[in-house]
C-alpha cells in the first residue's frame, strides 16, 4: 500500500516495488537531493520506504509540496524506464546500423 506517514521528525512514503521500479525511485531521490534528505529502506515483501528528512537547510521546505512533487517525478521516472525498456531493441538496431557503416576497427 502506498501512503505517507510520520516516523519521528521524518516523513515516510511507503511504495510498492510492484508499481514503481527501484531504479526510478533512486533516480527520483537523487533529483530531490537539493530539496530534502532522502533515505530509501527496504520494507516487507514488495515495499520500499522513502524517508524524507526536513532538517538543517531543508527545514524551511514545505514537506507536503516536496512529497507531492516527488510523487509526480517518480511517476515520470518510472514511465521513462518503461519506455526505455520497450524501445531498447529498436534503439540497438539503429545504433548497430549507424556504426556498421563506420570503420571503428582498423583492418591491417
């Protein structure tokens, strides 16, 4: 189940890895590193907990807005991963064709 709760001073977003890929979660966390301190923890079964720490230079940030923006970015990153995987064969074919016309290896 996805949801936001409080764990001490941190906000905790519980995510299902059946819905969001771990790579997308990590990419999203990295994109938010300038706004909030993010810790990713494995949960039970197919869940991941994302802890948001609004302390220090991040204390003045609006937690609800940051977490909402994080969720929007997470959806974007996850869809990018899906598209990347779906288009990989075509992309590889185009690259193979492009490089087949070059002489990357000198023949003696």
